[in-house]
């Protein structure tokens, strides 16, 4: 059974796979964005990386910049700081 969501200290976290499905992107893009520090601090739960649900707006921005404008993660990182 895969982890879809968990609560840690009252905050909702979603697995990268679930978030990727929501935004119709490959989870590898989100993993790379996470590794670049674009998605805040996540939690590793049962060998599944989860990000805070409050980061969903940030994910939407990253996806829009990547798919809509064709920017790579380096350019997105520079743009978003």
C-alpha cells in the first residue's frame, strides 16, 4: 500500500506521486524541484517522500514555468529564489 497523505504535527503532507498526478507531471520533475530546495522541507514516510500541502501553490507555479514557458529547474530556481 502506498502512502498518499500523512499528518505531521498537525500539517498535511502529500506524497510526490499524488502531487504529480494532481498536476499531471512526472514525479521525477517534482523530485528534482524538491532536491533543488523549491518545495520546502518534506518528510520521508515509509520510504515515500511527502511534501507539505501548503506547497501546492508553489508546485503549480513550478509546473506553469516548466511546461508553459519551457524553463528548466535552474532558471526556475533563479526566478523563484
